[in-house]
């Protein structure tokens, strides 16, 4: 009996100590909170392919556009953001069937990065935000909520951002978000066409408005 | 208050607790039982999802593996698999289907399954499911248990499709998950606690902790009448008089209530003999 009690106490102390240590010395709590609990896992459901794509000025959570977005808009041009996470089949599908081959981007899906694209007559900055990359800044992870216009918290999400006159006559960031694999039956040519049209619209708006864009 | 009534209240309280996300609560904890973080009202993470992410696609993240295992280990060391019997919402669901299962248990074919000599080996399936579909297939072929999880479908997918109408549609895994869900319901209707006995990966993690838990069920062998009533009522199909900290025991207490000689009881840590 004494042996069992010793074993029980040792096991409890080891587990409690390790768990407590993880809470104190690692960011596991925040990781699980932001990357699992607050993110909808779509194992046997996926984001609807027929959600409308609409440009808007209003951010999804009412907060301002992040500085890194404003900087790119001011200095470079329109932006295409892809938000991805680990264990997301649709994210990988979109990367390997559209983003990588069509825009000819060198890709490591586990690292966040920005790259300027100039291909097929399209000029824009591609921003890949992989929330499970430890090097991804919190500002970039939090930007998901700024553009999650349907308040879904699902992945992948794509956001095209440009600038346009708002109703008050001031030039502001203007964006549209697309969710999941946004065409039925893996219709990749149609998805590429959608991206192309959105980026062309964004480029046109950016070219027209950049002279008056004052941050 | 009768023990089973207390257990019922406990299950109701934990079911409510498992859905506190409906009030906006989103924590970074893992559930110590089976519940899906994809549930629109979930305030915590599914331990299996964390483990899958730890191993997904040739990767290994020790934090995502240790965190859920230690969480389950902490609860398991204190109470063993009592969470299965007293807290798990899926256990609660099977409590509801258990009455039907008890009636069906009298049918010949179910008795044959229950009494078949290989039935005890079925209990190892949950360890195979845990290692096979949560770890190995996630690592090598990116197929995860949660892709076809019946619990995820009940508390995650269906509520998701309902709460966000028009925003989600079934994907490629949906049909497979639906088949697994149907099999899940057939199982829990023909075998009492069939899911917990044979397939639950969370139960597989918790089960070994029954051997060292501070709370367990003890039978006084010397005063036992060997009437076997305890084994008959045991939802996990354990040979109660001969169990010695059986990994399958969920500490539901049905045997304690049924024992005519009152020789079965919950045993807590003994500091003195």
C-alpha cells in the first residue's frame, strides 16, 4: 500500500509540476486558445463556396487596418492575403493548385512571408499569414479578425485589399474576403479567374486613388 | 441523494460547462473528456485535435502533445476514469441509450458478441485508434481521427451547419463521418457504453491512470457473496468482484448501489492502514 501511495504522489507531483511549468514558461495556453479554440476546425464541413464576394470599407471587428497593411497600400500597391493554419487540407489545396503554380511563388507553407508579385499583368503584394508559425507576429494573426467579414473564424481565408473613396469622400482601404475553396468541384480555372478579376479591380482602384491616399 | 442522481447532476453541470463558449468564454484549456472544440459553444480544445496538430504532416510539436496528455493525466491521477462516468457529455449521451442497450442485450446475437472469447480484446481497439488515427496517420498521410470523428459530427458539424446557415457545406469527409456516426449510434444502442469500451481514444489515455488514481472502486473479497449482481449492472462489462483497479472502470458507482452486501465502495487514498 505504501508503494502505491508513493507512486500516486510521485505521478501527481510530476504531472502537476510539468503542467504548471508549461503554463508558466511556455505560451501553450495562448497557442491553444488562438489556434484551436478560437479557430473553427472544419473536419467534415467546409466553408460554403457560394458566399458573396463584396468589397467594403467597414472592418469586421470595427478596428483600424493594421499598420503593415497600410504601409503596403501606401508604398507598393494592392494586397492579397492568405490566412492558413496547420492541419488544413483546403489551405494546402489552394496553395499547391493555385497560389504556387499560377503566381510562381516559392512556397514553404509553414512560414509566413510577403512577396511582391509581377506576373500575368498583375502587380500586387502577396501576404501569407500562417498562424502556426511561431515567428508570425500577433498583429498579423489578429488581422484575421479585422477582415473576417462573415465572422466565421475558418481557414483558409483570402482577403484582397486596395484603396477607394468612401462615402465621405476620403480615400480608405477597401477590401473583400473569400473563404475556403470558393468554387464548387475544385474548379481551379474559375478560382484563378476570380482572383485575377479581383486583383485587376484592385489594381485599377489603387492606380486611380493612390495620388490622393493620405494615411 | 442517490449516487446515480448525484452523477446525473454532475453530468448535467459538466455538459453546461462544456458549452460555456456560448457566453463568449474561449479559454486555452483542453477538455479532460471527449468534446469538440468546433462546437460553436465550446470554451476549450479537444485534446485529440491538439495531439493531431502535434504530429501533423511529418512535424512534431512537443508542447501540443504534452499539454493534453498532462491535462488528462492530472485528472486521471486524481480520479481515474471517473470523468468518463461523471463528466463526459458523450458518456451522458450513452447513459441515455444504455436503457435500450440493456434491453437489446438480451437478444441472442448481442449476447454472442458480449460473451465471445475475443470480446476482451476488442477493448484494445481504442489504443489502436489512438495511436493509429490520432498519431500515425496524422504524421504520415495527413488523415486525422477528427476528420471522421462521430463526436465532432454530433457536437461540431451539425451545430455549425445550423448556427451558421449558408456559410458551411459538407465536405469530402462528410459522407465517411456520417457512416461512422451511424455505426456509432448502432454501437451505443446495442452495447451499453460501447463507444467508451472499445473506441474512445480519450478513454485510452485515461485508462492507465486507473492504476494509480487517488480514487477507485474497491471490493471486499472476504465478505463478497459472489452473487455477481455488480457485474450484471456494470455498464463497462467488468468482472467487478475480480477487478483490481481495472482500466475500464469509469467509477459510475452502479455496482456500489447494487451490491446487496455493501462490500463495494469508493476508496480514496489511504494515509494509514
